[in-house]
C-alpha cells in the first residue's frame, strides 16, 4: 500500500491532471496561431504547478521545493524536498500529441525515496517507493529481460537545433544505433524512464536533463530492477545533467558505449 506521502503525491498529480486534460482538448483549436497556442500551454503548465504545489506544501508545509516553473525554495525541514515537473513533454502537448505526463518526486537527504509519474491521457499511473517496488496502477513493474543489444530498443532525447548538447547526442547515436533494434525519441524524459521500468524500453539515456525531468523516474527504474547512473561515472544524474539506465543485462554495454563516445 502507498505510504501517506505517496498518497499525497498521487492526489496532487491527479488533481493537476484534470486541468491539463481539459486544456489539452483545447490545444487543437489553437493550432492556427502558434503564438496563441504557446501562450496557452505556458499558462496551463504554470497552473498545473500551482495546483501541485498547493497540494504538496499544504500537506507537508515543512518540506522544501524544486519546481520547473517556480524554482527552488528551502523548507524548515532541510532533509526533504519535493521535485516537480508539472508538464513533462510540453512540446508534445503544444502540438496536440498525447504523450506527456506529470512527474513528482520526494527527496530525502539527497536520495529519491518516492516517485509518481502520471500519464492522464492513457490513464497510466506509475509510482514507486524505496523498498516497495515499482508499479503501474495495480501492476508490479519489472524491467525487461533482454540480454542482446541487437534485440533491444532504447530511448533518448534529441535536443533542439541550437543546443550545445546536439553534437554529443549525434555521436551517441552513431555509436549506439548500429548495435540495436531501434532508438525512439518520444519527447518526455519522465515517461521514457517509466517505460524502462515497465519493460517497454530496454534502456534510456539523455544529455542536458534537469532534476525535475528525471527524479521520479530514477526510483521507478531502480525499484523495477534496473540500473541508473550519471553519464559520467560517479556523478549523480540529478546534478550532472546526464543520465543512462537499462536492465541489468544491457546496462554495462550501453553505458560503456556512451562513455566512450
């Protein structure tokens, strides 16, 4: 059974999702005006974070906060903080593509101890708590059991054209792609990690991510039996901006290939 903290996180995600789903239905009507649609989605993003923040800090007012939109705020309890991305997959949302989610994590003494990723369009609630396993709705999650790179499908994020991370990503693709059954770029780091936990992807990596993008997904993958590290050995993916994860059989090969690149 989810703990009290996890129940608070799930409640917050579901409450914010109601507004986002309603807003998502309006996006298609705004596609005639790129500026109008962009402004609308920005407002939806900020409103979702406001709702989540109100729920979480209302229930646990002493915890700190790190949100995509509102940044970092200390709490009276310096050991705990919420890490929130109210709308991961904003570009998908803006273009009317139904692949985006809400990510909420709880950090305790620098370690992620609980995470929730909610995809309201598909009604898939991914959640995990340290020592309690990873779950999607009522189904226990396990990473895939594939052992061969040639059979594996990996996910990554492709940065926008002006990003300084783009050349490194292109080198990654040149080294990883020939070894695999395919690479997917679906536009949501949180859901990429959730899909690794669910065994849908065999692994995932990305450069230039933020803590709010990956915090909840890290514990999901670990509780589902996978490995997660920074792209640079010994560095935390929450701090370094680079992440790699996979099932136990493929992690070593994927990480080594990326680190050589």
